[in-house]
C-alpha cells in the first residue's frame, strides 16, 4: 500500500476512537450511560499524553494515541461533572502499577518506554474492567468495539514492526476483552440476609 493510504487509514482509526469517546461522554452527560470509571479515565488521560510522547520518540504515527488522549480527557471531564468521585482499593493498586510503569517509561523512553506505557495503560484499565465484571454496562459496547476497529485500522497502516504494532495489539486485546465483558448478562444481586 502507498504511504498516503496508510496515513489515511491511521488517521481514520484515531478519529474514530476520538469520536466514540466523545459519544460516550455525551451518553454520560445525558444520562444514557452511568458515570463510572472516573479513576480509569483520569489515569488514561494522563498516560495517553505520555504515550503520545513515547510514540513520537520511536517515530511512529501518533494519531491513535492522540485520539485516545482527547477523548479520554473529555470522558473524564464529563465523569467529574456528572459522577461521584470514589477511590477503591482496586484503584490504588491500578494507580500504583500505572505510576511505576509510567516512571519506567519516563526514565528509559524508546521501546522500553513504549512497553512500559502500554503496561501502565492496561493497569489503569483494571478498575473499569472490574466494575464491568460486577455490573456490565452495555451502553459502553460501541466505545470498546470501535476502539478495536481503530486498532485494526492502525495495524493495517503499520509498518509491521514490533514498535509499530505493539500498542495496537495490546489495545485490541484489552478493548476486545471489554467488548465481550460488557455484553455478558448482569450478575444476579445477592438476596438480603434473613433477619
């Protein structure tokens, strides 16, 4: 494929991710999706900026992580306005893992930084993954699934190198898992104990 077409494919993947994150923010704003996952989206916003920097450092296209950055920030902002701030033990564990990976990323840069950024991003997703395992939010399916499609666009446009594909493959795995989890039937609520 020619370079212009590959760039266009990567561009549309990043744009698609950003648009569906904005759509999700609108769903939260108008009460069509519950305002959950604040800590994950806060960590993702911060880490996405770091990921953009590391992607630039290794000389790969930034359109997908840039789309995530803009979209995650808008979702976090909406969650802060419409949601209730909660911090759980799982959030602390995820934030600690993300912070360690982010420090490694900042310290080493390049390929190690890219891999550490991906580890941080995945760690940041643990709270929202656990929340959806307990109570799947079907309204978020388009968000996760479209991100899978965006990753496929990025893979199609990649140079097939490790550095050029590892982010898309890892994101495809996480978002594909989330796509499946949110479509699971809700878990039955435990009956109140008899008194």
